[in-house]
C-alpha cells in the first residue's frame, strides 16, 4: 500500500541516529577484523539454536572462559561446557566447542564486540551471505493521529533483491523528549521478492507519552543492527510517525 501522509512536521531521524540508539542499548564495540572462520558444524546444529544459546549464555560463557584461563591451563571443552541452566545448553556448548577446537573456541569469544550472530557465522553454524540487498518500498503508521492510550501499527513493506541472511529487523521510537526505545527481532533471512511486516506500539495516558510528534525509524539489517564487523550492515530503512493530540 502507499504511504499514508503524516499530519505532522518531523525532523528526519536518519540511519546514524538509529545506529546510535542500537549502540546505546546493545553496546556496540570497536570494529572487528575479518578472519577465517573455525570449525565445521553438521546440519543437525541449527543456526537459530546457536544464536539462542549465545544470547542467553554468552556472559556466563565469558566468565567461565576467564576462570578456566586463570586456574586450569589444561582444560578442555568438557570442563568449559558444564553448569549452564539446562542440559540442552551444556550440549550445545559442547558441540560448538568440540567442532571449533577448545583454543579456537575460547579465543573467538575474547574478541571485543563478538555478538551472537557473528560468532555463529565464525563458527560456521550460520551462513555468511554475500551481497544481501533490500530496499524499503513503503512505511505507514495507522492511525496517523491519535490520543494517549491508543495503539499504533507500523507497517513496513520492502523489496528483497538478494537473500538477506540472518539479521535483525525493528524500529526505534523517538518522542517529543527524545529516544523512547528500540525494538529488534531476529530474522532468519528474506528471500528475493516483496515482503511486509507490522509492529504494534501501545501508548499510555500518562507522562510517559506526552502529546506531540513521534517518529518511528524502521530498519532491516544483515547481522546484528548496530554491530561493527564485516558481516553486519543496514540493508534498508526509513521513517514514519504519528501525532498524539
């Protein structure tokens, strides 16, 4: 559908402000160099399982690696991959570690800025897609004007030229007083063709949502949005918005 005209004056948010929002919430680090991936994972080990494991357990994993390096120089994957919350997590850690080799595995996670998606690509669990490409075709907010307490729908339509691979999609919301939050969902990748997604945002009739102009900045990323490594980039973006009156 065509983009609904906005009954407001808006200051353009732009991709740099979205990246700033992502960095504020996700703690972007310094750029990583492109290096050879490690390990060979069988098809049984799903990309999504690897990402989910690291999203839940990477801080704990880093603590374990530091402790082992300090006290057990002869440790193995069996020593490292114990004590997680579930047996499934212990087993996933062991699969990843054994396939990569113990030293390669723990050294990978000592690199600054190693987010779960990039780590799973480096471990050869998730595919690195060459030349992902997409363009935004329309962005709409329904309704364009409402009252505090209303729920708004943000509809993004985009065209994919080349498979996007694993990544993230979401939006940053800016209100009269600045950034109000970032919502990001992981994606397994979009095939060539036309696609659309809808997000909902509830507002509340209190000081959290003052009357005024709100800007919604949409983005689709290859890899983690806001990350600074060779496989992460913004594929398409754009903005829409609404007025609370």
